[in-house]
C-alpha cells in the first residue's frame, strides 16, 4: 500500500527511563510489554541510535523531537 506511513515504537527499559523519563514522560505510551515512544524514523546504522518523532502539545502547537543516544 503506497500511502502507508511506517511508525516505530521504541521500548524503554527501567534504566533508560531513569535517564530519559522526565524528558519523555508526556509523550510515552503504555502497552502490555512496557512504556514506548512512537517515532516516525529510527536509525541504528550509526554509532548513536537516532529517533525522530512528531508531537502535538495540548495547546495545539506541534514540534519534531530528535534524540540521539
């Protein structure tokens, strides 16, 4: 289906949440296997893991989140 857009879910361990939890807590989802962050891009081909996500704030504004770990 050519109009489909890929979405990635990045799962976090307890150690990862202790480092990034405050920064991400408003944007994390919760599933049966744990907390996750929905991303539109994930790149693991470099020395750092790269995540890109689009988010909307309660006031209607939006922003793109980019994080390299």
